[in-house]
């Protein structure tokens, strides 16, 4: 463990360093904030002990600076007895604990240990590391072989702890220097060789027959496999190779348990590391919004998102993994990223944060989407329902679609299809109208010859409100079938045989189009009754609604929700609708957002004021449903067409 | 009988631990982990593993460049390589099929099944 002590009182610092070193911590010491900052930017620390009073700044500012930069290292503040006000500010700036001077050193060490346990993986790792009969007791800082205590130097202890903690890792000498030596020491790499030699001599003197440390010439050192582990593994692999031996079945439970334990541990580490990744991505989205995104930052974001696809998905966050894939796709160099994408990117980052929490993990492994989450900000992934009994093709399409971040459900028969449509409201349906699956060219399989088939479902979908876009997929590709399909309002017709990749390509294009067509309206009104009425009416027309009663959060919500249309009440406390309208019209990003006012005042003077402030339209209160429908839907349609034209122009 | 050894080259620290434990626990293989393509190329001649698991997207030197270097070296070009990657769309798979690899493991993967999948790809 490596600790940074930031204390300008050299006597106090010296005592602290001595005590912490006795506990086998690697210690660096900084006398001022700027030096401490440089250390933090250069080395990895497990904890910072930070005095509030520093010569060039103060501990509170340094703590705030650390947190703003995304550092999550635990911070323990040291403060004078009459500095309680500073203490409160320090805790609010992100410190994790404090001690009041003059402090009891034993209590200080205990608090440091508690913070390290809380913020590291020590709580979940075993309290001791074992290699054969060699044991390192982390809690007692003691190393024994066959019960006999080994008296190691601090460096020897730290080196041994590193090897035992990361048994598969190869450590170069420079890496060992960084991890086990303090910044104030300037040893050459020879010092590593010397310490390892000393460690080996002590282990041999204690009676150990095989050197636990393996030298890889030109590369470094690593922990050798313990002798009894090799024996056990050879026995297991022999058992596996022998088909008459049922040892594999008996041993399979233990590996299962071990794997699940390591997955739980890695999940915790991943979640801890996500704080920094999300902070970086947010910083990236802000830079994008300000049109100042550096290509290196974009690439860094792309690589981090790419890494998360694998780790989140493997460790039990499939939705988080799919969201990471969407972020990756936005940040890939081929995507025409612009400032107008920043709100969407911010939304994805927010969804990523939500879908990587422990609370979300359980929900992510369920296959059904709950109907009340239809417009949930947590679930932005497109949902595809495949209705086809060609299992081979369906599973190929499913696999290909999941690579595009599309969540897939399957129905092999019509009753299941109807149930899934009712329960989960998919964004798109891929429907083969021929049931059951025999030779699809056989005339007996023509839809008209079966009482209930895919065409039945197609007719039901045509009559459904709101409509679900449907793609028809069939081997029956004659004109009459296409006419039937078009009459039932399908959005695409795919003729079999076709590869899964081509099917998914068509689906992805339709879903992208649908996403850009999806209407979002933000309503700001201090009257909760009006908000409720508008929500009911707008959602009836398949519009996603964001309601805001207090204008103080207006800008934050605007940027997060990214509406296609804004509805503003005129008279509100603190900020009026006119204030908000003028603010929107001065924004480079939002200046062209359609704005519709709601007002009980319909005199000419008020109406002139509204349009002068930048309104596009207004509705008189009390609101009539017909007026609302005409005004809002037409505005949204015009806005959608404008966006499509803008996209075409950008591509050109 | 000699324990099979695998060199795992991947820069994602959380996943490499999971993969290593899966392969060791389920199959008893010995797994050596390095976090960069450069380190992997340095170590492979010394280790002469029985197989290599190679992540594709890594900073500085990606898996494709590592693979090309491996295949140029007559002393190690016969070591079977399995790619580990989250880039598994159609266009990516077409590229991989032209690369003479023993197999591709898509990320994310099922940790309880990865050992069997690798064994199948390698014929172990």
C-alpha cells in the first residue's frame, strides 16, 4: 500500500512517516499542495493524509481539485481543534475522514487502516496469502513458513505481498520500484535485484525447497506456481482426459465457486474504476458540446467504452455493455460526431452510470421488458421482436443484432408473439408470415391456406394503436404479397433466403430512423395539474414527456433530456416563460428549438411579447385537446423534417 | 503429462483475472498474463506457450499487429492464436477469417463456458 502524506510541519511529518513505515506502508511526503499534486499525477496512491493548512494553498482546495479531476483516492484530513468550519468544508470538498490535532497516533493508524479496508479490495480478499506453507498475514503484517516467523525488511515484505497478491502478473524491475519504493528514494533497478536476493535467502534459510519467485530474464519476476497446486492441476487434467473417469464432474463445483468469487471481486473493482471512466466521458461530452473535443480525448473515450463492452457484459451487466457499445459507436472515428450529439452522448453516459450499479444488475438479466419502463431513461436500447419459426435463422439474427446493441426477443408461434407484444411493446417486429415452417415454396404454405398465420398477426398489428413498425420477411415475394404487406403498413419487405447480417443491417437502419423520429417534449409549468393533463394527452400520442415544475433546474434538464419541442408557461415564480425562452434563443445549441407558450392571457400585448421573445406558437389555457394535438404534432413533424434535411446536408 | 500453458495478452485488468481463473480452475492450464502487445512479443519466445489468447483492441500495439509479428517469426508462428474481441460485427469477422487464427472469442463472453470453448477451438 502506498500513502501520500501532505504536511508542512516537518516534525509531525517525520513521526507520521516513521509510524506508517513500521506498518509496512510505502510512504511519500509532500510539504505543499503543488508538490502533492505532482505526486498524485505521477504515482498511484491508496490513501492521502492531508493537512488543511499548507504554505501555498490549503488542504480543502487540494481535495476539491483532486475530486474535480476524477481522483477517488481516499483522503484523511488533519485539522486543528478550532478548525471545525474548515473541517466541514473539507468533507464537503470530498474528504473521507478527519483527525483533529493533536492526534493520537495509534488512532490515526487505525483510521488509516479502516479507510484502506473500505476503499480497497482488502475487505474481500483473504486476510492472508498462501503459497504452499508460506503465509503472509496481511492483517498482522507477518510472514511465516511452516509456522516460523520470517523477519523481512519492509521492501522484502512489500515485494512478497505484490507477488502473492497478483500471482499471474509479471513485474518488471521498474514496476517493482514504482510499487514498493517511495518517490523520495532514488534507487537503481539493482536495488530490486538486491531485495529479491535477500528475500530468497531468507526463504531458503527458513527451509523452503522451491523458490516462489521466478525470474524471467529480460522481463522481470513473477510468482511461481506452488508445488501442490501443480500436482493438483495435473491430476485434474488427467482426469478430464480420461473419459471413464468421473473426476471432472465431481471437481466442477469447486471451479464454479472459485470463478464466481473472482467475478464478484472483479465486479467490485470494475465498479470502483467506473467513477473515473464516467468522469472522463462526461468531460468528453462537455468538450464536444463546446466544440472543443480533442481527437486524443475522443480516442481515449472510444478505447474506454470499448473495454467496458467486454468487462461489463462478462461480469453481469449486459445492458451496461450494450450502452457502452453505443457510446463506442458514437466515438468511433467514422461517426460524424458534432456538438448536436453531445446531449445524446450525455444521456448515454447517464444511462451507463445507472446500469452499472448493483441495483440494476438483477434487472439486467431478465428477458422481459416491463411495460412501465417504455420511456424509462434507464433503458434506451432498441427492442426487436422476431416472429419466425426458422430457429436457425432466428438465432443467427439474434446474435448479429446483439452485436449492434439491439435487445432481441423471439416468438416461434403467434400466441407467444401476441403475449410479447402486449407485455414488452417492442420497437420493431420482424415477422415471417409463413407458419409453420415447411418448404416455403410449397403452395400449401401460402398464407391463405392456413386459418391463422403471420398475415393474421400483420392484420392485427395494422389495426393496433400506437403502431409498431413491422418488417415482413418471407420467401413468398410475389407482387400480391408485397401489395398485401404495403396495405398493412409494413416499413420494409425482406425476401428469403437472406443472411442474418443483411437482415440486421435493414433493421438497424429502420431503428436509427425511428430513433430520430421519436418525439420528446419538455413542459415547464408551475401548476402540477396542467403538467399532469399534458402528460396524459401527449403520451397518448406516443410522445415522450419531461415535466418540470421548478424552472431552477431548467437548463440541466434541457441538456439531459434533449427535447424536440419546449412548452413553457408564461407566468412562473423566479423565472418566467419569457426569461427561459430568451435564454434558449441565445444558446448556440438550442436556438432553433420549437417553443410553444401556454398562457391564460390572450391579449395582443402579451402575444406580441411572446413572439418578440422568440416563441413559435402559443396555446390558451384552458387547453383543448384538439388544439394541442394539431399545434404540437404539426410542430414536431416540421421539426423532424428539418432534422432530416440537416442530416442530409451534413452527409453531403 | 505436461500442463498446457497459455499466454494471455489483454490490457483490460478486470477481465484478465477472470479469464485466468476460469482457465486454471476448469482446465488446470497454466496462464501467464501480460497487459500489452509489446510485452507479449517479448515474452512469447521465452515462454513458448501452447496457445495464445490475444485481445484485438489495445493501445500502442493492437492485437492484429501482434499477430502479424508472431506469424513472421518461424520459432513461434505455429503457436495457435485465439482472438479475444468486442469487435465482432460482420465486417470484422470477415477480416478475422483471413488471418489464420485458431478461433475468435467474442466479448462479452460467459466465464463459465470460455474454458470449454477454447478447448474446443484448440482441440485439447
